[in-house]
C-alpha cells in the first residue's frame, strides 16, 4: 500500500505534536517551527523569495475552508 506525501507528512507532524506536548511545548510554537522548516525546504529546492512569498500568500488568502477560491468561477 502506497502512502501519499500528505499522509506521510501528517504522520510525522502528529508525532512531533505528541513529543512537543510531552515536553510542554505549545501547538502554536510547533506550527511556527513547521512553517520555518517549510520555508527552509523551499529555499533548499531553489525557489526564490518572491515565489515562496507568493506560495504563502496564496495559502493565507484561502484559509477559510468554507469559502470558494478566488480564482474559481461559479
């Protein structure tokens, strides 16, 4: 059975959250660390600062899971 990249990462995040909780580290702190690590990986992959910023902006613009994406026409 193949595991998707999303499932693989989600499993690691769950483990990181459990380890952080055991040490009294807040979930918000773990989330900030994960964002920093994601940005480091984008840079390592050769993505430009502007490209990374655009990626993060697109994600931020679509935080509301119940809203329709701005670029999708009804």
